[in-house]
C-alpha cells in the first residue's frame, strides 16, 4: 500500500533530523532530497501548499513543524514566522538552530526557498 503524501512528509522529516542527530549523514541527505521533492510538488499547487503545510505546522514533532513552516512561508509568512519563533524557544540545537537561521534570513530580507 502506497503511503499518503503527508505520512511520507512526516516520516522523511523525522528521518532527516535523526540522521543529523545520530548519523549517518547519508540518511539525512536522502531524507532531505525526498522532502524537497514533496515540497516542490506541494508548492506548485494553486494554493502554494497552504493547505498541506498549514496542517503539518501543528504536528506534535518539532522536526515536522520546522519543515512545514519552512515551506508554509510561501503562502502564509505570518504563521510560518510565528512557528519559527516558537521552535527557536525549544532550545533544541538542531530544531532551534534551523528556526533561528530562518528568522535571521527573514529579518535581513534574504529568506528564500529553493528546490535544488
């Protein structure tokens, strides 16, 4: 049975952070590639992924919320920024650090999303 796209997104977000935390990095790189593919497809939708990412930005796992907020920024920058601020407060190096960097890029006006 083929996985639902949201289930795949969640699984890959968790694999990504696990690879970063515990290794091997090849696990993280593979998950990153799959996440980018999912996100590119969702962002090409008419709503720029709003429905997809706005549901995932409330997930219980911080890694899922970080990835969802990253791409939700295209369609709902206010909610994405609020989520980055919330994640930054977790003081989890891998999650908070990513949220912090995204916030700094937004603050400097250089935040951009790429799919390559």
